[in-house]
């Protein structure tokens, strides 16, 4: 762990010198940081953030590493100790108790009769879907997905990563511990049978690259448990699975999480439902981008430089490579579904399409849907009927595969 701490402070100091220190500066290095997250008024009036909400300033105090933590936690993923002195000095991160950890959403004992029950009420198996949220998502954002699965007799576990967790000095330890706790919960659940003797199996439904990475970390830890890997019957990747080593993609994702509704990535490029008169796609040539505000441009520039540095750290790159391999090369042999859009300003659609083709060449059973005009992780909200229809059809494929085994 000492090596990880040294890595963190050395990286922070080097990055500070690289980004902010003029060539003519005095030997004393001025460190800089951005205050996150942006806090809005508690009333219903939503006004754009000002420099008073996110100000860039100089300080003689230690640098706040901000989004560097999520990557640095990868380099110390298997470490068991953490410097309590650092935790005491900077103070612990206090997550919202309503969004901390993971949460079970149990399906009712009896699901709706009819087509849904015919496809999803497997008399021999009990199914749980693991919903892994995008960066900054809260459990309430995943509620609609969980309820839809529950209505089809499928349990749901929701897991989210608060952006504030990744802007702290604990090297992402809180995220690491929660991922480990989720992994242990899944292993414990899968290793047993229902009281009536039915077997248990999993589906993964990930959102953005954050959910995709969390899934990769879990799958990587299960590489020596083929018995459990065989119980994973489907993998759904919503708005993720692209360019994991590209600083621009990391910057866009973190900026969206920081700015939330004030980010240009959350705005639809065309009005939903007015493309060819129905829910559907749109070509890139017809897109009308919302120009980012100056503060967003500044933030994106800062984050891109930050990740250009961090992604080249050997330990970070090595750990990230293992995680990505777990969801692109060593993933379970089950059907995959990629949900993306041309209008996504965080995840390049070309990269998702390329990954889909690569997976198919590997012999994977892969499905994909391009929603065209919906923003990042907004496909369900923009095109609800089509989105749920695609999920429904995909689950039929997963269950059909199960029945053939």
C-alpha cells in the first residue's frame, strides 16, 4: 500500500507541474484544484452554475486528486491497508445513505400471467439482474429498470457510484470495498440453491463505461470460478463499452457526472419522436449539437489532460487492461446486447459498433441497437417502448439459450 500512496502523491505532484507550473516558476510548486461537486439551490429554480460553484484556484494545501482516484484505485485494487493518517487529515467521505452500497429489489412471488410469465418464469431457475449504474447515478434512477425486471419475475440488484466518492483522497477505497462486497454477495447467492431446489443465475445490465468497468472487475475476480461464470446468462451494455483507454472519453464521462443536467451531453440533439414520424434513429448529418458552456469546455480540457497523464501510469494501465479483457475477451459465453446511439456525446458510437463486430468475429452471440438521437444513458427515457421491446426480445434469447443447455 505504501507504494500505492507514493504513486498517488508522485503522480499528483508530477501532474501539477505538468499542467499548471510555468517554466519560470519558483521552486515552490503551486498546486491547484477544482471544488466538486456543483451545488444547486434547494428550490425548484434551476440556474446554471457560475464560477462561484466551481472555481479554479491556487492553494498551498495538498492537491485534491479529483477524478484521479477512480483510476488509482485500480492500481491498488488488491491492497489490504490504507493510511489512516491520510484519512484522518482529509476526513472520510460521507456518502448519501440512501445510495450507498447495493440494494436488492426482490421480484414478487407471482408474476403477471400471460406472455411475460411464459418467457421469464422459469420453473427450474431463479434469475437476478445486476444493474450497474453510470457515474453519478442514484438508485432512484435505476428504479424503473428494476421494476420492469421485477414485473417479469426477475430479482434486481442496483449498484451505483457517487461522483463524490471518486473526488476524495482515499484512492477510491470506498468504491473498491463496495465492489468487493457486491462480488461477495453475488458469489454467495449463486453458490446456493433456492429452498425448492431451483438453481440461480445472473444477468448483467450495465450503464456507461462506469457500469461496464464495475462488471469487468467482478468478472475478472470470477475467472477461476467457471461454475459461477456458467450461471451468467446475459450481458446488456447500455451506452458503454467503448475506448476505455481514451482520455477524451474519460473526460466526457466525468464532466457529465460533475455538471449533471448542465452538461451538454444530457441534451437531445433533436426532439424525440419527430424523426421519420416515430421512435427511431437519426443520421449524424442531421444532428444539431448544443455548444458546451465555457465552464464545461474548461473542465473538459482539464480532465482530458489529467487522464492523458493517469492512463499512462503502468499500474493503472495494467489493472484497466485486465478489467477490459474480462468484458471483451474473457467474458461468459452468453448472449450480449449493446444499446447505443449516434447522438451519444460521451461514448463514440463508431467504437461500440466496432466492438460489436469484433465480438461477432469471436463467435459471440451479439445483438445491438442504435437509437440514433437519444443522449448518453437516455435511451429508455427517449424511446421507452422500443427500449423495453428490445430488452424483452433479448431476454427471450437468453432464456432460449438456457433451455438448450
